[in-house]
C-alpha cells in the first residue's frame, strides 16, 4: 500500500486529494505537488475507514484546528469523550487527538477512531508507559519493543498521525541542564522519555529506532508528527538552547522521512512571549524545510488560568500569520482540569477564530469573502443572514434572542440610536449637498 506522499511523487491524484483540494478551493494538481514536496500533509491512515472529511495541512492552505480529547486515570470512561468528539466535529475541528491515559487506552482510542469522520492523532508513548508499568513495574523499565508495539497497535487501529518525541536527545538534555530552565520539561511524553533516558543512560529509542518507526508508517500511511518534547512551559523558557537543539534534530528527521515517502508534521512551542512568536515560526520553517507546522498555542502569558483559550488565540493568530499551519486548541480548563463538552466547544470556536483571522492575512481563497458577506448582512440589518454567517451560529442566535425584542430591527445596544438604521435612512436616500 503506497502512502499519499509516494503516490503524489508518482504524479497520481487520489480521491482524498480531490476532496481536500475541493474544500480548499484549489486545483487537485496543485495540492498533489505540495504533498509530493512535503509542504503539505494529508493524514489518512488506510485503516481509518470511518473518515469522511479529508483535510490537508500546510503551505498555502487554510489553517486547521485540532481538539484534544481522551480519558484520564481520574475519568476513565470513554463515553464522555465520544460526546466531546461529536461536539468538536460539530464546531468545525479538522482533527482530534486521543490523549487517553489509564487503563482504558485501547478501548478509548478504538471507539474514537471508529466514530470520527475527521483525522485522529494519538501519542503512543502513553500506551507504552502503561504497558511498561504493568509488565515491568516502572516507566523507566520500558523497552524499545514496548514503544514499537504501541505505535504498531495504534497504527493498525487507524490513527492518522502520531506524536513521537524523537528529538529529545541526550545532547538537548545536557544543554537544558547547563543553561538552566525554570520549568524543565512540561510535555508529558517528553518527561517520560527524559526520565527513561536519564535512568538508563541511553539515547532516545524514538530516535535510535526511527527507521523501524518509518517502516510502520509506510505500512499504514501513518503521518509522523515530530513532537516538541522540550517545548516551553512558561514564557521564561522560550527560545532556549535545548529547544533549538531539539528543533535541529527534528529537521534532520523530516529529511529522513521524506526520503521514504512518509508524511511529516512538526510540533511547535507552547508558552512564548508575543515578540518571539514570529521568529520561532520562521526558524522552524527554515530548519524543517517548510514542513507543516503544528503549534500548541502559543500562550502569550502565564497568568490567565481559566482564560487560556484567549491567551492561546492571541498567540495562535500571530503564529499562523507567521507560518504555522495547524493550531491545537486550548480550552478554558487548560492547566486546571480535564475539559468538559462546553470547554471543547469554546476551545474549538476560539481557535477557529484565530485560524480564520490568519487565513485572511494569508490570502486563503474564500476567507475575506466570508467577512464581506457578514458586512453586507450587517449593513441592511439582515439578522437571519448574520446568524447563518456567524462562526458560532447557536451562540449568536441565543444572545440575540435573549436580549432583543422579537422582530426588532436594531440591537438593544443602540436601540433607537442605531448607526446603521440612521445612515440607511438618510445617507442612502438623501441628495448629496455637493451634487449639482
């Protein structure tokens, strides 16, 4: 079974490419060429038979939004996560990631993939660590085979892309120790690998067994998402030597995957001061040869728990304008708790707003036209059209209905002093005093 990238290199346009190109309002041949060159990834595992919406991620395309769902050891029931999946799809997410931990990892993943019409990502190190604890008694006793088993199992189940923390190296850890860092390693997967490496005094198995990983990827057309295991967990840790060292390694791994015809996405930093975001995006694109870039936020301040969907949207907009292609949503529950369905809704919509704002600047076909249609509807106070055009129609209709008398033309903010009504009444019908 050939991968989407291998087929694209052969000049073949797949049905998945046709679907994705149509959704982007571009020619399928243009998309095929971008996939062949690695600048776009079309994640579509051959075993994900329930997927109906094939989105492409990368250069020149609309910015995509991912929603993280999944069980935890505190909340192990998969049922609520399926409801979150439905809500994420309903709100317009382009992918979900199953970040399940605990005893129900396999069941959660399989149910999510079986019920997801959009691409699904996973983090195999979570399953590998659970297996290691059960069979060996500790995470640090995890073996190479435990990791490869988890990757193979999740690929077989139909995961479309996987986060693999291949760039956490002994060299990067040494640089982190020497330079110093306030929060060290905040990535859960990155912490597992770091602990394993320091305990065993060995190099990262995700790196040493990378060719074996690519064998699995080729078998199922699994896209590698090179994880940012040393991402910054607070503003002070952004743009340090360890992070850049990891990024250099990821760029080298991009080259190795492309030589095999394996699609790649690269993961980016978490907490970044606003003035460093553009530089981080451009550096990643340069070091990783313009591979699709997925960012976690970036969050532009550390002091807004409960509002981190907003801090993320501020950073995500600039990141996408500066080159990022995929935004991972952040919900109001970030840093606080497992997100609820309402949190998922808010997170997806907020990230979609950030992505759309960037699409306008990126010149994505149809982006500015959407805003122009809203302006046309507002000019004539066409509320039905405004509701249909809203990025979150249900919320817009709910607010409108609750705070305005039925049938009222203006909104209750201005009432009798509505600027639009006044100008429509006098400006458009009155004779201009400068006319002859």
